[in-house]
């Protein structure tokens, strides 16, 4: 009986952390391309800015600030080879920086997402204009953020940075298509596994939800030239009606 259970858990571990990542990445890339090609009018975030704009502004700013920091922090932290930074910083120091910066960004993001989720669930007008996918993705992100914050005490318990090295080795093995990647993270605490699986699932569901708008983020807006707005008839020092040819503007 125990042998059967052990065999099942070994198979499940190998599938979730050796095969499932490629399923998620494949659906993420191919599904996003198909949606962009066939359903471009649905390629948007579905804003509800007209309803409770002040709460949206606060929650959205906090959430986006935190999630962008977390995304690039995970991307750089997990995919940077150990040899690229070992000359400048020790693994335990890098882990401490990651815990501190990630904890702050995670808390900010969590607060913002909680505001957005409360707004989505408890405002009747917004709830009526929301799709099931809108609510689902917010709940999924909220649980994922919660799991990420839960892993912080476990990371502090491994102050030598060993867990960070394991996670980095697994991530780099996945993106470089190395066999046996799942074996690199055996023995980790359960919150890490749950966080990894849910994180991969976010990639899986992206093509089918509002998350696709991350590809269309207007980053270019920060670098565009200033817009010059002129009134018809030339510059004026005071806003007012512009006279038509042959007539005199009313005072």
C-alpha cells in the first residue's frame, strides 16, 4: 500500500515539476498568439473605471506597482545563474535581499489586490458587469500572493540560501530543457510546491483571461514626445469661443 502511494507521489511530483511547466508555457505562447489573431477585440483588461474610480485608482496603483516588482524580481532572481553573481554576493545575502524586497512588494501588492477584489465582489454594479473569468483571475492571484507571503517564514528558516539555489536550479533547468528538473526540488516544504504550481497555472490561464493585456501595456507612453495642443485660430491666453470667419466672438 505504501509502495503504491510512494509511486503515485513520485509520478505526481515528476509530472507537476517536469512536464506541467511545458504544458503551461506551450498553452501560454500558442494560446496568446491564437487569441491575438482571432479575437483582438477581446484583448483588453475590461476596465470598470467609471464605477468607484477612487477605490480603483488606489487598488490598481498598489497592485501594479507590487506585481511588476515581483515579476521582475522572480524573473531575475530565478533565472540568473549562480556564477553570474557569486563573486559579488553570497547566496544567503541574496536570499535575505529577496525576502526583504519581495516581502515589501508582496505586501503592497496584496493590499492593492484585496482592494480590487473587495470592489469587484461587493459593489453590485461592478459585479454585474464582471465576467466569471474576471473574478476567477483575481481570486487566483490573491491565493497566489498569499502563498508567496506564506513562504517567507520558511525561507527565513533556510538562512543559508539553499532553497533559493534549489529553486533557481529548477527554473534554469526547465527553460534550458534539461532532464531531471523535478528531482532538483525534492524535499521542499509544501507551500513552495503550491506556490510553484499555482504560478505555472497563471501562465496556463493567461490566454483565456484579461491577463493577456500585459502584452499591450503602454510602456511606450512613458517615452513618447509631448503633445502640443493648439486651439483653432491660433494661441490664446484665455479659453473662450473662437470667432467664425466674418463674425465677432461674443464677449
